[in-house]
C-alpha cells in the first residue's frame, strides 16, 4: 500500500464528509481525492493530476490559490499574536482596520460588524439580531423570517431553515416554523406564457405582499435573500425584481437581510451584489470572498437602523449577549485585509465582469443551440447551463438519468471541476476571479466535449 493509499484509507475510516453518501464512501465506493496544492485557478492532487477549479472551491477562492502575500500576512500575524478574543472590547489593529473598511464599502447605511467563521453562523447571528431588535423596540411578535424557495443561507439550524431546498431539511427536523418561504425569481421556470420579466417581477412582489399580509405584518421581522441565487441554480433575478420587492418590505416594516456570502467582494462585477441591483439592506451577511477562504471568517454587517435600537437598548439589557470564541480572530482579519487589497489593486470585480462575460458568451456559442440546453445564464463570474429533455415544452429529464451529475463527472474526467446544481440538470461555474480569457476557453472546450459525450451516451440509451 502506498502512502497515498494510506491517507485515503484513514480518511474513509474517520471523516464524515459533507454532502457525500456516507455508507458508500466509507465502504470504498467513489473517489477520495487528496488535494495537495493549488495555484491561480488550478489545484493539484497528491496523485499528480491537475484540475481547473471552475467553482472556486465553493464560490470562495476569489483571489485564486497560492497567493503568497496572503500566506505572509497570516504568518506575520501568527508570530505577532496568533489569537485573542474580541469579548469585552478587546481588539487588534487588523480587526479594527477591517471593520472600518467593511462599514465603508458595504451597501446601505452600515454601522457595525459582528464576526464569525462561516456564512451559516453569520445568518444565525442575523436571525438573533432581528429578534433582539424587535424585542428591544417593543414588538415581540415580529419574529418570522421570510426566505425564498431555492435560496441558500447555510446548513445550521436557523440558516438551514432559511435555505429553501427540501434536501437540506429532510430528516433534520427543518425548517423551523418561524421561517417561511416565498417564490423564486426565476423567469425561465416561473413566468406565465408571454409574461415579461418586468411583469413577472411585479407578480412576485405582489405575491410577497400578499404573503406578509396573510402571515400578519406584525409577525414578520425580516426578509433574507441573495442578490443572485447561488446554490439554487446560479440565477440572476428577473428584470425589475429588486425594485419591486423593496417597497413591499418598507411598507410592512420588514428588515432586509442581503446574503452577500457569494456575491460579495467582486463576484458579480461590483463590490457587493447589492450595488449591482440598487439594494439598500438593513443587514448584510458576508463570508467566502472575505478571506478567499484562506482562513475561515464571516461577517454580519449591521445597519444604522438596527444599531441605533441595539445601542439605545443597552442601558436596559446590559451587554450584548452573543459571541463566539473565534469572533474577530486575528488570523482571519489579517487574511481579509490582504485579500481585499488584492481585490481592489487587481480590479477583480472588473475582471469578473469582463472575463465572466466572456465565459458566458463562449458557453452560449458552444452549447447554447443544443436541443437539450434550456438556458445559459449568468452574471459576473457566475454562470450556469441548464439542460432539459424537451426545449420547446420546457420538460425536465427524468431524475433517474442523472444528466447533470454525468456531465459534471465527464468534465471532471477531462480536467475541469464544475458542479451539478440541485433543482434540475444544471452545470454551475463560479471560478476564481483571477480567471483569464485563456482559462475560460479551456473551460468551454471541456464543457462542449463533455456535453457531446453525454449526448452520445443518452442517444445510445434511447433517452433522447
């Protein structure tokens, strides 16, 4: 047995992997891929193989792999001070600098930042802030949180409830009843025949208005949404969606939580997704691109509207009773400051717009006319190709065929990591923001070859 085989055997025997078939993996079914190093948009396995990471880890390695300046900043901070907590007013220079930076760059009128380690825990914090805020202002019933079907907000208890996908809930006793779900702003699947994007958006807003009225406006505390749907299909909102939604929330005194975990820090061509769609949130959730995942860190950015109530209530309730051991961790703050320097210095938001637009254009040229391609969509450095059995009738494939998974596996075999997205047969792309046009061309060539191969397989199986 080789050293690599030993590593794989230990892993199968001891690690419970996320979103992995637990029984099969432990029994040796499926690949155990040991990642050894990475550079730019590529990772290399311990077996010597090299893959283009077309998904940026999990939408998170915005500045690319192997950035020595980030490693140096982390190392310098470790040698200076590896850890101290942020309870009771303790801070570090890196944390104070980062917080000032985030408040100034975030959308809306922001005031304070609370730190965690993941988008999931940041959205747990947001839920508690909504409840705390309404308790402090004498509205104890105003606690329900509205999310959207196919929205993704995390996997913990409240954030997992906010997530609008049933497979995150099954056998987990989720969602909790305090969370409700609204409609998806996906024109392709949700529009009535002949309905324009603008009309569809207005209908979704009217449905939200009616839902809040039905629940009771005095019971609804917040609406949480991603500027662009991520794991729910990499779906940009229909035209006019955010312009129609925000007045409904203001009408009913409902806080708006912008989940910027994916869209933040340049991913869709602007500093935050909210900037692209003129969203004015009360609370903003960040993670992923904050440190490009070099160190785990998340941020719940708190708007002045909420902060003023928290501040004025402190004399009554005392200390703000929420926090984690690693809130504001010095290594995370050091990594974040350098990653944001890179994003700004190298204009990675601009690169996401330019090269992401080129990637989308080339995907459309390469496979957009295929009869089994229903939609090629994207924005910035996010793209998706959705496959259907009948393009004219918009009929999905039989899930048993696992078309999306087969396409993703074939692309992987050819050297590209892409992701088979849920809720359909969808190939998703969210590469590092340092992607070049040449990298995009390689991705598209692999995608086209993979589609051709799977189409041939389906034809031979009489599935087309």
